C-alpha cells in the first residue's frame, strides 16, 4: 500500500511534519442520504488497518498488540456498522486505547482517499492548501500590543509554504522584537510543520546551528535534523521575557515549540498540560473511502534525549486555559517592574491594574452607581442598565468599566481613567488621569 503525504508536504519533508488529528472524525454534510458501508467492507477495512499497523507503526514491539486488538474487535462484530463515520470513530477509539497514541486515527474522507495515492495530493488539492495558508497568514492569525508594551501573537497552526512562510515569520518576529516582553499563544494549536517551528524558535536561540530536533523515520530508516536558523531577517529576542500559552489542545508541532521553551529554558509555559502527541505521522488510504493516520516516526530532543509522547508538557505556571493570557500578562508585568525606571514602573503598574480587573471584575453597588451620576461642568455621567456612561457635551458617549471603587477605565481605551473624588460619602468631582500621570479635574455641579 502506498503511503499518503499530508497536503502541502513532500516525501522528504514529511518525516519532519506533524499533523495531529485531535478531531479526526469529521462528519461531512451529505447532500442526499448518508453514505453506508456493508459489514464486509468494515471488516476488510479494519483488517487492512491492522496490516498497516503491523508494517509501519513506529514502535515494532507494539505492532502485534495493536493489530491483535483490532482483529479481536472484528471477531466480536464491533465494527459491523453501516455508518462509515461511526466506524471511523469506533476504530480510532480502539487504536488509541491499544497504543496510547493520539496520532493514530481514522477518518472517512472519500474524496481525499481517492486522490492519486501514487503521486501525492492533486494539483487542485495543493492549490487549495496553499490558498488556506495564505488566508490564515501561515498560522499567525492575531497580533496585539498589550498594555505595558507586551507583544502578543496567536499562532493557530505551524504552516509551511516554501517561498512564503519564512518571510512571514520574519515580519512577525520584527513586530514581537519591539515589545518589552513577548506572549506566544499556542492554545488550541494542533500542530503543523517542524520547519515553521524551527524558524520561529530560532529568534529566541543564541547558538546558530544548534540541533533542535532529530527525527527518526521508521518507514525509510532515515534520520532528519532541524537546527537553529542562521538566515533570520529580524532582530533576535535572546533573553527577552517570553511567555508561551498552552493547553490540552496544544499538540504535535506546537508541543515541539513549547518543549524547546522548556528544555532550552527560554521562558515560561503558562496554562494547562499539553496533549502529548510527539510522533510523526503518515496518511494511508483504506477502502472504501477512509484515511488512516499512523505514527511512522519519532522526534528526539538534544537536551532530554526523548520527547513528550503520551505524557504531554506541564506548564511552568499552571492556570486555567481561559485565563492563561491574563496570568501571563501579570507575570510579565511583575518581572518587568523589578528593574524598571520609575516611569516604566508606573506604566507597568497601570497595565497590571487593568489586567487584574479583567481577572477579578469589580462590581459596583447600585448605591455607588447612583452617587456617580450627575453633571460635571461640560461632562455628564449617567447610568444605563447598570453601567456608567460618560459624555462630554455633544461628543459620542463612552462606557466606563470599573477597575476598583471610584476608579474606572474607558471601555474603548485604557490610556485615560476616571477617578471619582468624595467628601465623606458624597461624590464631589472626578479626575481624568492619563497613563503618563497627567490629571484633568472636573467638579460636580449638583
């Protein structure tokens, strides 16, 4: 049986690519009646999958046990299922239970499985993959400058296009290098290509030509190595505070990046333990219309002499995935403030108040809401649906977000805040305070 190469790669590069199938079973909507398979077809597919495992699975000592588990399930009529999607789901569950390997997966993809298996993906398929990578900016889908000049990038996948991705990565690095600290968000990133990982991680590494990962291909017996790149086109960020966000959806190539951060001690991992999917996989077509992902290789890190397969990567700073960004911001701001000038410390403290307010929202009592409302010269504060609204004469109104008692930020910008002043319990005015320390007072008219 011919091997299948993931779209966008070639036979030589595939041993350095990951394509973790966290959600391997994709139910494509059918225009007419749902497709069906016979019990004989399901049994034949299961046997073919068992034979592929026996021939190609990365760990020879596990092959027979995995194949035996599939054949026992066939004998028990576990796969006598007419729904091909349900069959794929069930046999995937059994493969992973037998091997503890999330790269083992079966999906029903009749269109993909019939592409020329002898020659890799069709020209149309390659064109569609290239277009997808372009639309997703090679996986770099979100850039931000966070308070305190922390530079943030969301990497949704480590994609690689030979004549494109390197320059895109260089531009991303140029943006990140202007920050006081860097946050790289890999939450939900299910992997991709090791060349893309090598390009980005190289910006945080000092030694050119340092081995990053050695890939052992079980099918060909070849060994491939990725190294720190020496052709970077943006400033390196060696020693810059680096925080990488991870969770249970961080897998495969994304885990490789996190593993480098951990093993080379480049920064902190913030969030939750990763998926534990280190092996390199290959795709094989199986009749009638299935695609099977089988681990055919394994990576070895030069520091640990092993990898993260089956165990995942633990965070340096544990935090719920949903709040990992805010926790990383706080860690960065506290570290930056340690050796900062007085002016910079004030800026970091300002930013920290905003982040802490997002983590722990402050609730304003109905009594305080009423106390703030009134006219303050050319400015008015009113309450709408439990929210304070700030307005200056005929200018557009702005929502105020509470940070602490008597302290509010504008919802659309945190460069100016409103600090109400009191005499006893009575609000007598407010000051508009800028992040640079300027104060504009307003007195209450009534």
